[in-house]
């Protein structure tokens, strides 16, 4: 029996659909990785520990979103050595409900982690607050 849940907010679903239109391979890798996360009983520990982690043969790099730590338990991961490496999956961990919520899938160059007033940051944080 699984002891956690993985959810994807509407905006993140939209991000994945948009990614599929411009980079099918990266979108497929994101979808496959989210499936691996959902199936891994140690996912919460892996996704809330800074550094590299394995999900099956997939290597991930995990970091906390430091600029937003006062707002919530929000992290980002990148899927290493794949077509999805230039993209970041931003997610939050809601410990009360043991839910990992995917908040965004963004290209690294388009997301400044230190700028909480950017459009994407405001969207992510609004989605987090709405949970």
C-alpha cells in the first residue's frame, strides 16, 4: 500500500502539454519520471533530500527552492542525462497529507529561482497556496 500521493496541478499539466508540443522526448521523460516517483515507496525521502537520487535507472538532482522556503516546502528536480535535463520540475511536499504536488515544468533558462516576483514564480506560489 502506498503511503503518499503524487498530484499535478492544472498549470503543471498545461506545462507538460506545452512541452510535448516543442520537445516530445523531454515530455516523455518527464511523464516516465513522474510515474517512477509514484511507484517508489521511498519517493518522499528522495524528493526531500538535497542531492542526487535514483528512481530505477533514472538519476535526479534535487534541491530545495531556497528563496521560497519561508512560503512552503517547495523543491525542484532535474532529470539527469536525458532530453529533459534542461527542464526543472518544481514541486511541493505537503507533509500533512503526504502529497507531492507538481507545480510546474519549466526550462531552466526561463526560471530565476531568486526572483519571487516573476510571472512563473508568482504562478507557482499561488498554486502552492491554493492547495
